[in-house]
C-alpha cells in the first residue's frame, strides 16, 4: 500500500514537472526516518499535491505540544516521537509570531520548488517559505541545507548549499526586488573588502583584543571559533526556544538588543549584541588607543552623551575601510572647511579621521 503510494506520487509529479528528483529516496534523511514519522509521504502530501500550505504542513509537527499530540493521533508521528521532544517542541510558530520575523507564507503561490534565485525581475513579489531554507526531502543532520540551491560567495548561482550564508544569499544579495532599506549582503561580506565580519571566510584582522573566547581571529586551538554565521546575530531572542532566524522581539530579527541611536548613555543592554563576543571592559578601556570610551560613553565635562557603535561600524563589512568602519551619515558629516569625510588606518592601533561629528571638526584627529 505504502509502496504503491510512493510510486503513484512520484509518477504523477514527474509527469507534471518532468524534473522530479528521486534523490531523496536514496538517502536516509531526517524526514524519511520511519522510526518517528509514519508513512513518510502521507505526513506531508495528499495524493500528488500538498494537502495544505507549506507552512501548515510543517507546523503540524514543528509547533507546540498540543499539535504534536494531534499529529500522533492522526498517525503522522509514531509514539517514539517523544524521544525527540526537544527538537520537535522547538516551537517555530511561536518564533514566527514575534514582532520581527521572516514573513513565512505571506506571499502565497509565489514560491515554486524549481525557481531560480536570486530574483531577476524587480516586479517579482518578495517571498519566503520554510522550504526556501529547509529541504524537507533532502536535509540531513550533517548537511542541514542539503537540497537548497543557494548563491555562492562570488555570486555564483545554482550552488548546492553547504554553508548557511549560501541560503541567505538567495534572497539577500543580488535580488532585483530587494527592499530599498536593504543592501546586498554578498557585497558587504566580500573577501576583497577592506574589512568584514568573518562569515564567508576568516576576517582580515589578526588583532582584535576585545574578542571573548571561543571567538578568536584565527582558529589555532581546538574549539576556537574564527568563522561566525548570520544566525549568530539573527536569531530568536529567547535562547531556550526554537533557534534560527525565524523571529525575534528585536528589530532586524537580531538575537540580542542593539541600539542604533546617537546621543545616548552607554549601558550593557544597549549594545548587548556586540558585547556577547567583544568584551565590554576591553572596548571601554581603549586598549587600541582609540578613544572608544569617550565616544561611546560621552563626556561629563562637556555635557555630551555617547553614541552607538553603529555611528562608526557596520556589523557586516566595509568596502572602503578597515575595522568595519562605515560612518552613519545621519550623524557624521563632511569636514565643512575641507569637505573631507574619511578614516585612514595608519597601522596597528593608529589612525585618523577627517570629518565633523556632534559639531566637532576633525581636521584630522589622530590616535
Ligand atoms: C516533511 C514533509 C514531506 C515529506 C515527508 C515528503 N514531502 Fe514531498 N514535498 C514536501 C514539500 C514541502 C514539497 C514542496 C517543496 C517546495 O515547495 O520547495 C514537496 C514536494 C514534492 C514533490 C514535487 C517536486 C519536488 O521534488 O520538490 C514530489 C514529487 C514529492 N514531494 C514527493 C514526495 C514523496 C514520494 C515522498 C515520500 C517518500 C515525500 N514527498 C515526502 C514535503 C514533504
Ligand atoms: C510528520 C511530522 C513532521 C512534519 C510534517 C515535518 N517534520 Fe520536520 N521533523 C520531524 C521529525 C520527527 C524530525 C526529527 C528527526 C530526527 O531527528 O531524526 C524533524 C526534523 C526537522 C528539522 C531538523 C531539526 C534539527 O534540530 O535538526 C527541520 C529543520 C525540519 N524538521 C523542518 C521541517 C519542515 C521545513 C517541514 C515542512 C516542509 C517539516 N519539518 C515537516 C517531523 C516532521
Ligand atoms: C530564512 C530561512 C528560514 C526559514 C524561512 C525557516 N527556517 Fe527554520 N531554521 C533556519 C536556520 C538557519 C536554522 C538553524 C539555526 C541554527 O543553526 O541553530 C533553523 C532551524 C530550524 C529548526 C530547528 C530548531 C532548533 O531549535 O533546533 C526547525 C525545527 C526549523 N528550523 C523549522 C522550520 C519551519 C517549520 C519553518 C517554516 C514554518 C522554518 N523553519 C522556516 C532558517 C529558516
Ligand atoms: C526565500 C527568500 C529568503 C531567504 C532564503 C532568506 N530570507 Fe531573510 N527575508 C526574506 C524576506 C521576504 C524578508 C522580509 C523583508 C524583505 O522583503 O526582505 C526577510 C527579512 C529578513 C531580515 C529582516 C530585514 C529587515 O529589514 O528588518 C533579516 C535580518 C533576514 N531576512 C535575514 C536572513 C538570514 C540570516 C537568512 C539565511 C539564514 C535569510 N534571511 C534567508 C526572504 C528571505
Ligand atoms: C555580527 C552580527 C551580524 C552578522 C554576523 C550578520 N548580521 Fe545582519 N545585521 C546585523 C545588525 C546589527 C543589523 C542592523 C543594523 C544594520 O543594518 O547594519 C543587521 C541588519 C541586517 C539586515 C537588514 C538591513 C540591511 O542591512 O539590509 C539584513 C537583511 C541582514 N542583516 C542580513 C544578514 C545576513 C544575510 C547575514 C549573513 C550573510 C548577516 N546579516 C550577518 C548584525 C549581523
Ligand atoms: C558572534 C560573535 C560576534 C558578534 C556578535 C560580534 N562580533 Fe565583531 N568580531 C567577531 C570576530 C570573530 C571578529 C574577528 C574578525 C577578524 O579577525 O578580522 C570580530 C571583529 C570585529 C571588529 C574588528 C574588525 C577588523 O577588521 O579589525 C569590529 C570593529 C567588530 N567586530 C565590531 C562588532 C560590532 C560593532 C558588533 C555588534 C554590532 C560585533 N562586532 C558583534 C565576532 C563577533
Ligand atoms: C566614534 C567611532 C567609534 C565608535 C562609536 C565605536 N567604535 Fe569601535 N572602533 C573605532 C575605530 C576607529 C577602531 C579602530 C581602532 C584601531 O586602530 O585598532 C575601532 C575598533 C573596534 C574593534 C576592534 C578592536 C578591539 O577592540 O577588539 C572592535 C571590536 C570595536 N571597535 C567594537 C565597537 C563596539 C562594540 C562599539 C559600540 C559599543 C564601538 N566599537 C564603537 C571607532 C568606533
């Protein structure tokens, strides 16, 4: 009975698409594990089509305990599923319900499994489904992105995704329909840039004294982490619930609080995201000679308040300058007499700025 069903589904689908991929039958992947999922195909399919939207299909099992019991009653899951409770009770619908989220399932009928990404037409509506980031047939423990056709670091399309960023670049790099508030992430993390956070490859700097272990400029000892992922910063704000960039209470789906504001007091919570990997006491004690403390905390004598990391740094990368320097142009302006607007790296822990900020003309100012 089960065999006939498989053959029937595959036959009908291949008839329709002619490109159907039988690869998933060869692998013992997560969703074909009959230990937990009974009648694998029927759990998600009714006949040759999805019996409900993709989101609803997935949330039958990746939602709360009540849904799980229902799925067991409907004989989608075997009773052994309880062993996997911590995986299955990672409540994705709760995460997606947070204020800042991936709008999964909102653009209905736009996604199709054979689409080419990034979008090459600016009129194509933006969309995102669970299956844009997870391939239900092919994903495996050791290759969670197996089956996702991603975009490589050089902009190459059609890449079988291995790294998480190759999945993200499908929609956050060269898409012609990027919202105006967004920039091309592939370009920001490009290895030829003057600096970048080490997502695609190890960073340019070998001297980042504020780093908190296990984060390190280069991986030398066992356990050192010199490459980070988008989801190290874009993740659920709740570390005990479903992990992944599904949703967060913080803007930009950030895992921790990060204020972009100028003219504020410094508090650990304000720059919590950065202080998770960069020791606050190190940053504020000016170990690089640069007057971080004065800029971030402000100056009681002149009655000036501080400014955000965002005023000087880009959390992704900087084409032009080392040390992730990219000025926030709402706060930092050209030097009014020379018209200059620049940072110059003069070697380890020395540099100078020519610009104007908070009315202070840097003509230039060096450290
Ligand atoms: C965990 C849920 C799940 C299970 C189990 C599952 N599928 Fe799918 N299947 C999907 C989803 C979701 C899509 C749509 C993929 C997309 O839109 O990117 C799909 C698409 C398909 C397609 C269309 C083309 C393609 O490859 O994307 C075929 C054919 C198919 N499934 C056959 C099967 C067969 C046969 C089985 C049993 C061996 C099976 N599926 C088990 C979720 C599942
Ligand atoms: C019938 C229940 C069921 C449905 C429907 C289902 N899953 Fe799963 N899913 C499971 C089970 C069971 C596991 C764990 C398997 C294991 O660890 O061996 C799992 C694991 C996963 C994992 C890996 C989690 C981890 O921590 O490694 C992801 C991601 C996932 N599913 C996504 C999806 C998506 C996307 C869909 C919809 C296309 C979907 N699932 C539909 C039962 C289901
Ligand atoms: C924008 C891409 C994206 C979308 C859309 C997405 N996920 Fe995820 N998901 C991820 C990433 C990345 C991770 C892994 C995070 C990590 O490495 O810890 C993840 C993790 C998971 C996990 C494991 C959670 C845990 O705590 O271990 C499950 C289950 C899951 N996703 C299911 C889903 C389902 C179901 C949907 C649709 C309702 C969905 N995801 C939509 C990117 C996505
Ligand atoms: C299939 C397309 C798709 C994929 C793949 C995808 N996203 Fe998104 N993402 C979207 C859409 C659609 C939005 C809503 C805003 C928009 O249109 O960009 C969004 C929003 C975001 C936002 C919030 C942007 C803002 O302005 O507040 C972040 C951050 C984000 N995604 C990160 C990621 C990360 C990290 C990955 C990889 C794990 C990823 N995305 C993969 C489509 C995608
Ligand atoms: C070190 C932390 C960090 C990492 C790693 C990171 N981001 Fe971000 N991201 C941020 C912060 C902080 C913001 C909000 C401020 C800003 O826009 O610069 C942001 C904003 C965004 C936005 C919305 C605004 C914009 O700039 O377009 C998107 C989309 C996004 N990130 C995607 C990604 C993707 C995709 C990756 C991985 C390839 C990634 N991010 C890696 C911290 C990070
Ligand atoms: C998940 C950990 C992580 C988080 C979160 C993080 N960083 Fe980093 N950061 C790193 C690592 C690893 C390096 C080392 C890269 C290198 O060696 O070039 C680094 C390097 C840097 C550098 C020096 C780059 C250079 O080329 O000199 C700056 C500046 C920086 N981070 C700022 C920030 C800011 C601002 C935030 C908050 C928005 C932040 N970081 C959040 C891990 C992190
Ligand atoms: C007024 C501009 C400015 C502000 C605001 C600023 N930085 Fe920096 N930051 C710099 C400059 C310039 C350097 C390069 C110093 C050098 O030459 O090594 C730097 C270097 C760094 C480094 C690499 C060296 C190290 O100490 O590990 C990190 C990490 C860093 N900043 C994090 C932050 C964080 C986190 C914040 C916010 C809490 C912040 N910065 C606010 C200008 C700024």
